[in-house]
C-alpha cells in the first residue's frame, strides 16, 4: 500500500505535510495516525500494511517541526498550537475526503497520544474512538529536579537521552531508527514543559473524557511512566474503555518483534466499537 503525499493549511496558515493510504472504493471510515515525538508519518508504513484495512482510509501527518512539515525541529510556539493543528487536520480530512468525523478513529503514540487526548478533552469531537499507545503523561526524567530546572531555563532545546535500544528489542528496527534522516534528537524546552503540564491537566480531569478509549502500555518502558497511564485509564468516564499492557515491550510498541500483538488488539477494539 503506497501512500499519497498531500499537504493541508492549518488554522494559522502553516502548510503541514501528511500521507494518505486510500482504498480503491470511496471510503466512509477513516483511521488517523499521530506519531511520537522526534518522528514522522513515514514510520507508520509497516503498521498500515500489517493492519490490512482495505476499506478504511488511513491518514498520518508530520506534526509541525517534524518530518516534512515546516518549523524548527522539535519546536512549536506551545503545545496548544499543536492541539489546534490536530483539530484542523481532522476537519481537513473530513472536508477534503468526505468522511464524517463520527466515522473516524484516532490512534496516537507517546507525545502524540497526549496531544490527541488533550484535543479530545478540550474539543469533545464526535469521533468513534481513540487508541492511545504509551501516552507520555509522565516522561521519565532521570535528572533530579528536572522540571523545576527547565522552568528556570524556559527556552532553548534539550537533547533526547532516548537511544534506539531503549525503544525496541528488534535490531533491524533500531538500525532503521538510527539511519532515518527525518528523525531528530532534540525537543524544545517549552514543549517539554507544556507536555508535563498537559499531562497533569489530563490526569486531573480525565473524567471529562467520554469517548471510547483503548490504551496500550509497554511493560518495560524506559521513556514514560506506566502508572500515570493506569491512573488516567481508571479516571476516564467512558463506559467503553480497555487497557492492555504488553509485558517486556519497550516504548516503540509498534516496532517490537511481536508488534503484531498491539496491532491485533487495536483492530479488535476498533471492531468492537462499531
């Protein structure tokens, strides 16, 4: 399945890049994919092929500051700007490709999962369901007092400590990660702080979310905290929710050796919610 490469104008006129995997017949259902920090939409290719959803349109963006979208790498004015981009992207897909928002499922990874969860919380879109893979509600920061120190700094960039061997057990996937010219290693300080504060807000008010939700957790995640994901899951108000934790999996849950497992769970939950 080869994607079509497209662009859209977001709410402030910035032109964002995205990929679309379109079925032969005009689709009535869509799956929207949101990548983790540092990455880009092409990283979803194997995942899309493994899903084999022949009658569903699949869309994946490059968030601003990522991949082929404009902006300083790993940066945005604030996370609220990206959350507004999510809303603009969903509405663009609906208008441009003729798919009702009520027939969409969103699937997001790590930082993308926090951004999407915040969008669902703030905008209450009538989507069919959301799937959050290892949402970065709490990042594991191994430097003592990291958040207070970053608040003093406020601006600039920090280099990610995350290595490929901390993301996946699969040597081939790790090699691809290292060799990908569109994956960068920095994140803006203000975005990292906004991510922390947005995670705090979502943990405090998860009960406002009523959208059917599936959360995928990794049992050996070096990057984000599983207990925060569990707290968020318990607080959700939706009567249709499920959490699956995959023992031994690392943070790049869709690029593990047994990556068919979370894909199978995602497909199962998607069909259950229909």
